[in-house]
């Protein structure tokens, strides 16, 4: 009987404390207890529900930035001042963040304002509810949309300062502008608005032909211009604070102005004129490339630099952080330092298309702060992040993938924050404020991105992924008929002499798109950072590295370090069991085991394949591959089964 009672107690205790991750970093325990006075607004309601400290006064201060706030403690009373309700809401969330991390009871004197006016999530959601490059279920907007789910989404965004949402895929369907769709856009906008979030839409440049039955989408055509003006007017009747359009044009088969002999500037400006009376903007993506250029990394720069200064002031060029495509590590896109007279915004990818989808723990704040160390935030007008949100119970498919949503918001607000600061904030709000847990797990998170780079593509390697799903390695893939720049050999250029893409002045000369002294630094194999070595150089197998090893041996050791790092993450997490609820502990443990297995797969596939060119032995002081190359080259991943790829292979 005693054992039965103990068992029952444990079951009831576990049930009461079971976690599914749906609360994100808003794990407020118990009701608020404090007195909240002053301005009546959403901020007051949030504090009334969740603040457990002393009295708070909310007050107006017209001298502050529209979204900024000031928090100060005086005689036991906390005052939050702002010029708008949204500023007060951001201040309230800052205070609640301090409460969750245990730092709310010290004397406060905080003034903050965002670094960027527009801090936007790009959703790649489709009208049928699917999400392109989405790994956490279906869309929260377009399939069985729940008002409460969208409200919680808005609350999460506002708590980290995100103030815009593009609701649909950049590979947009014309139906995104249909009357039926715009009704749903209005519903969503009404839910998001109290949290300071504007909605935007991705648009298909050929929409006038599909929806308006016109014979052309030429941006100089008067009927086309009139169609867009009327459509914009219709949108603003539904959504008065609509933010504007995101456009992917003349890229990967999407229609655009170049189809009619017009420039990107002519296409963007036509849309910008239609939006201008309503203070809307056009975010025009620079992700363009053709199949017959000598170096895909150079193409966006070559296409957009001649257009610098030709865009209207409500056009912002949206530029991916790197010149290829969200690789685990890339040098920054040279457009960021090349363009001088055109507003720019950075596009970062939160969803892990090239970083293990929702299976791998890869905290991306270190990658983004690396980007900001070279691209100064003050040179940017706005920032966008490709969202990783879906209708999965924990929103992101991996409990730790939530940290990247959180980190994007925090860096969009303040890009000077360190990865360590962001990781500790998120861990303390999401799991535990225990000192040992925070210290250990902060280190794990901050090191995780480098670990993933090491076991996937170290030393500047890039795009070694299998075609299509971008999940596993396939460095040998070069099927007849496939365009070269969609195959790994185009990028790694492995041969008997060495490995890497020669982008020096003697090669494709991509280095010359960068300013001095960076161009000279990248051009010289002796001064080029190891992290970008094969990005800019075809490196001889016996090249002497800074470590003292040959390039081949260094490559082997990097892959080995990546596998060791993945194993260490699993071991460290196993030691955190006492600090984490049973459900989330088991979920993360399961994912980390997949990550270790995938890390070994990456190491073995890449090293065994590159060894067929180097003809050099695997160093003896590291684990040797456990797979057979010939068998691995026959594997095909069932992309419907990411979580169990060993069962998903077929020959």
C-alpha cells in the first residue's frame, strides 16, 4: 500500500509539473500580486497578471522614443515611462524578464530604445497551411487558425521587441492578394495590433495577370500601375496600418520586372509609389542568381550595385547575411559595404534549413553577432528573420530552437547584446535559474554553433548538402542535367591538388567585392581566417595551417572535434536531469542522440569522400569513420522522416 501511494504521488506530481514547451519563455508561476497604477493599457494588464514585486506606476513621457521606455526605482516604487502604449508594453516585458531571471529587486535605472525601426519575422507559410523550410508543423495563420494561438504568438514577439510579421511565403502565390485572403489578413492584423505588430505580405510580381486578368505585369504598363494602386487601396481599407510588401523577383523562377526588360529598381519603385501615400514600404530581396555565372557568390553584388541610388526612399533592399544561402558559416554579403545610397536590411534565417532542421541544437546568436562585428547595425534600416514557428506543441519543433526566435528578437532590439547574455536570459526564463545549470548550459549553447559547423562544413566549406532537403551530406552529388550551382562539387572543387573555391584575384575575384583591407586579407592564403579558408582559396592538401598541421589533417581534426562536441552536448544534457522537467528533458535528450548520429554521418561522408582526392590517411589520434563510403553514396533520405533517418534510407 505504501509503495502504491508513493507511485501515485509521483504520477500526480509529474502530471502537475509536466511541460510541453507551449509557454515558451513565459513561464510565469502563480498570479500577479502587485499594485499597478497609472495608464490603463495592455502593459498594465500584463503586469497585473504576472508581476509579484512592489507597486508599479505607468506614466506617459513624450520625450522618449516612440517604442522606447524608461524604468526607474524610487522609494520602493517602480515607474515605467514611455510616450506610447507600445513603449509601456516593452518596458513591462523588460521588467517581467528581470523578475524571471531573479534580477528585478535591485535598484533600476534603465532607458532603452530599439536599434532598428522595423524588426520583422518572415514566415514562409503557404495558403494550404504548409511551411517551406518549416520543421515544426503547419502554419498558425492559414490552416485552422486559432485566435488564442495567434495572440500568444503576438505576445511572445512583443516580449522580445519584434514589431512586424510577413504572413506568407516569399515564393508567393497571387492568391495572397485575393479578397478572401485579405479578409483573413485583417483578422490576423486585428489580433496582432495591440502588441505593436504590423502585418506585411509577400507578393507575386505577376499578380495583375492572375488576379486582374491583364496580359502583362510590366511595371511601366499603365494598366499594371493602376491595378497595383487599386489593390493597395483595397488592402489599406482592410488594414489601415498595413506595413507593405516583401518581394522575391526574378529569382529561382519567380516572375519579376526583368521579364520585361526592366530593372529591379523599376519594379520596386512601381510598387513603392502605390504604397507611398499610406506610408508603406517595399522590401525587395536581393537573392538573385543565374545558372551560367562563374561564381554564384558574386551575383547579387553584380546585379544590384549598378542600381545603387536608383530606388525610392520607401524601398529597402533585403539582403541575406551571406552571399550564397544561409550556410552554417559564410562571410557577410559584400552588398552591405558596397551599397552607399540605398536603404538596406539584413535577412537572417531562424529556421535551421542548413543546420539540422528541428533535430540539431544550434544556437545562432554567435553566428549573428559574428555578422554584426563586420556589418555595422547603424548602416541598416531594418532587420528580418525567417521564422521557425509552426503549430507544433512547442512552436519550433525543438525546445532549444525557441532560443533562436528569442535571440533574433533580442538582437533586433539591441545588436550589441552578447550570445552569453541572451542564452542566460532565455535559459533562466525557460528552464531554471539555478546557477550551475545556467553556467553549464550557457557554455553549451554558445559553443553549439561552432560544433555544428565543425561536423558539417569546417574551414570555409559550404553547400555540401543533399539536393532538395538540405538535411544530410552529399558532397558527391552531381547528377547529369542538374545545374552546376545546385551541386556540392561546384562549391568544394575537390581534386588531387586540394579543396576549395578559388575566389582570389587569380580566381573568380570575389574578394574584390569587399573593402580594403578586408579584400587583401581574404586574398592571401596566409592571412585569410581559417573559418573562411576554402571559401576563398583552393587549398593544397599539404598546406601548412596555423595549428602546425597540414590542411588535410586539420580538416580531419575539425570534423572529429565536431563529433566530439555533439557527444559532449548529450553528456552535459544528461547531467542536467535534476534541473529540468521530465518531458522536456526526454525530448531534448532524444534530439541530441539524433544529432550525435548525424554528426558521425556528416564526418564519415565528407572525410571518406574527400579522401578519394587527397589519398592521405585519417590521422591516428582521432576516431576513424564507422561507415562505408560506397554504401553511404547509395543512401537516400526519406525527407518525410527527419527524426528517424536511419529508418528512412533507401537504395
